């Protein structure tokens, strides 16, 4: 790549040289980044190329305010009404590709999103029901505006490290990615994508697969105290309902340690709250964006450290079915270890109905140090119940100390789904409401200190058979 004028000194802008090297390699070639720091604005991927970052090579996101340039402008997006700014654009990124195939981005080098921003405006959906977690209800307009600046403020800025739209046969492997903006990796409408052996320690989302099929995420370590570590979604960002299916997440570690302290090995604990004013995040989640369906999702042999646990949520009309999560180890769970939610936020076009959750198996889960306020929760609606869930060989150890509440949690059908939405749950270990076909086989519940609530509460819940 130095043949195209790249310098790699961390001060000279190498954007033009990098894009020139990619253009020359298009059709079947490798762009090699030798050791150095390559300062750049938007890098435009093309089909049939490999970006190879050697040991000691880092692509650094330039800062428009300091480096005299700009990221590619955010393209017009068909789905802007229903998703926030970050989900609805791809070109305003450090590295982006659209309608490309047979591409690899390989380490062992690094991507440093130093000049990226984690912020952006929220959805323009007029109903605004369930747009934000209830934990943000007490925030002032100024505090919200600080997190969600207007679209005009985003022109020229980049807010993703890697963004892919309508791409096929993509490999991302052996990279270290840090302070990566809204998303370290966003893949929307993609097929046949593999993300392996990456270390991500960032200031918002880690890996998001939106409306993506035939994907694997394995042996990745993702630290995201401010948002989700690995998330599968099915939004309307592409302007149509599309599904997420045939996805495997395995042998990964997710966490909510202080930002960048996973990489340096200090595992800091000074940050206690995420921007939504719940405790730190760092989890694996299905949803919240859920206009399309989720089918054949497998999560296995993963570890959760100082995170909110596993969340499975559909609130925008989509169906989650035939999902398995097994062999999960959780330590220091900051909200609920398991949270399965079927709601009716309905963020979508007129006529968006209530979705479904069915045929879910969760087995061999061990969680310790759980926030005593939030039991493992399965919560749906009276006329739309969660169906056919198996919980097998589950061990949950809570900190304890809870007290009996004097009211029943509200339905909150239209609210943003989070374990904290109901407040302290009426049981401390397992709470199920509006569930049909539940199997519980081998559930062990413990508390470090006594808890005044019942360990288990079933409301409008029917066992299988």
C-alpha cells in the first residue's frame, strides 16, 4: 500500500492512498497494512479484496475537527422513520461496503476509532412510544440532546468503525477494535458473514447483525459497558421487513468493564451506570429492533462478565422461534440473568401487530452475583403469551436482601424492554407471566443473604403438556 502513497505515521492523512490501493486490488487482491498508524476518513471497500493489517498496523479514525477532512455523508435511508441515525446509515463510517462480496478484513492489526462519535439523533417515529428505556424518564431535555444531537450535527462525522450493507461472503477476523463509535461492526442485510477471534473494547455497541442470514460470531471478546456487546436485530433500516436467521454465537466473552480496561487487563469497575441510567450493559441480546423474524439462533459456550445477562426481546411485530442458548457462564450480573419479553411497542408502519416468542430452549446456565432486584423473567401479554420455553439445568445465585413489594408490576405493553422496566420483580429467582408450555427441569436458586420475596412466581403460566 505504500506504493500508493500511504505514510502510516499517524499524522498524515492516508485516506486517498488507502482507497487507491483498494481500487487497484479490486477483482482479486490484498491490501497490506505494514506496521504503522494509518490516519484516515472513509475507506470504501470493493468486492474480491482482502485488507490485511499486520502486527503493529493500526487504522486510526481521523477527527474532522482536527484533521481537515470529513467522512462520507450519510446516505438517504429508507428506514429513517423507525430507527435511530446509527442504524439507518452506513457510508458515514471509517470502513464501509455496500453491495459487495468476497471481502476479508484480517488482523492481527487494529482499528482505533479515535475520531468517531458514539452519538446521533433518535428515531423520528411520531408515536415515540417505547423509544427510550424507562430508566431515562428522569433525564432532562438537555441531557437527552447531549446523547442525541440533530442530524445536521452529524454531517462530516463518522460513527461506525465497520459498516456493511447488502454484502455477501464477508470475513472479519483477528482484529482489535477500540473506541469505535455507535457500532464497532454493523452488518445490515448481509449473508454469509463470519466474525472470528476479534477483541473489541468500545464506547457503545460491539457487534450488531441486522436482518442478516447465515452468520457466525465465534471466539470474540467484546467489552461494552455503555451498550450491548453482541446483538441480533431485524429493523426496518433497509426499508422493508427482513429476517435474521441461521446465526450462531459461540465461545465468546462479553462484558461491561470500564471502557478499554479489558484490553489493558485491569478490568476496571469505576463506571456503574450506562447512559440509559441502568447498570452497565455488555450483554448478548436478541432485539429490541424486531420488525422481522428471528429464526434458528444458537448461542453456546459463552461467558458474561459484569453484564446484564441474556435478553430475548420482540416488541415490534416480529417472531422469535427455534432458538437455543446453552452452556452459559455469568458472573456479576448487573440486571436479570435471563430476560424474555414479548411486548407491543409496535414501532413500525400502521398495522404493525404483536409478534410471538416460541420454541426457546435455555440450558446449562450458571450465573452468580446477580443484582437482587431482578429475577430471571419471562413476561408477555394476556392475549399474546410466550410459548414453549424449556429451562433446563439452570443455577442462579443472587446477592439477596430484597423486600416484598406491595403492588403488582404493570403490563407496560408499549414500553422499551429492559429487565428494570417492572422495577423490583415480585419474586427473587424466577418470575413468569403470561407463558404457555413452560418446562422447568433442574432449577437451582440461591441467595447470599435472605430475601423476603418468594423464590418463584408463576402468573397466568401453564406447564408444557
